[in-house]
């Protein structure tokens, strides 16, 4: 691999992180093109195809122009790209801290310890299954984060059960996020309080700032 290695990129942008325990931090986002899943609530369908080929040097230069401490690789599914690892290494060499948002269907092993992994566990109402996420759990670090996008009470009960079966609350930070426009934040908050559930309620901060249909923020 050389720094002329290329990746298909949907967008690179400078914004405020809206999700995870890093919400509120200034970030440079690199959105890679393509995803093997098709979640019912997906808000980045424009990343499924298209995009433009960029070299690692070009990507790193655009990221550097944002002058952020943090870079988020997102998608799409960033880990579906064979060249994601050299990009991660290049950005680390440039002194960046990295987070990677993954749908859970790809092997996280090469990336653990290099970046903070934010891994989805797909709920039944997502319409998708990413079975590899359960194998990935054995390789994640305590500093990595597990996210459930909850669409309904049924999803909530399912997510609670998965947390119990895999001891997730003790092992990781667990994020419960309501599917935007489907489940009210208040309902999820009240269920968590009733159940004394020690997961972290997450709202998509960027949608509160720029609106739910904005892209590139
Ligand atoms: S994994 Fe993410 S990008 Fe892929 S379809 Fe689901 S929500 Fe969309």
C-alpha cells in the first residue's frame, strides 16, 4: 500500500459530532461510499453508491484543513473498504484521534486499539441483521461503545435482553438512540428510568442543530 492508495468517498466535512460519548466535539468526518446493509431508518442512503475516488494523501489533506483533534470514519460502512486500515494508520501518524462508526457486519479486529469503535447492534425493526457484531464483542475494548437504534417497545425489550445476555452494560458504554421520527426521545427516556437501566440515552445532536434532513453536517 502507498499513500496513492484510493478509497471511494461520499463526502468529507467539518462539523460537530452528534453521537456517542463524543457528542459535542468538533470533528472532521470522512464518509466512505457503500454499505452492505439497508436499515429501515437509514438517513445516509445517498452514501450507498456514487462517491469519488480519492487517494489517502488527498483525504488526509482535506481532513487537515479542518484542524480538528478528532476524525470520524463513517458511511455507509467504512470497514467494508479494504483500504480503510491504511487510511486509519495515516491519520494516526498525523496525530489525529479516530472514531469509527460501524454497522457491525465487518470484522473490527484490525481496528481495535487504533480507533474508538462505535458499533451498532441492529435491532429487529432495523430490518437488518449483522450477525458478526456478536463475534466482534469479544474483540472490543472497554473504551469502545455499543449502539442500539431503538424503533419501538419491541426493539427496546430486545435490546435490553441483548445487553443482559452479553453483559454489555458492565463491559462497555451502551448507547440507546431512538430512531429519528419514529420513537419519541421521551418514551425511551421514561422506559430507561422505569427499568433503572444504566445505558446512555443518545439523541442525534447534529439534527437538533441543523435539522433532520440536512446532509454534510
Ligand atoms: S448500516 Fe448505517 S449506512 Fe448502512 S444501511 Fe444501516 S444505517 Fe444506513
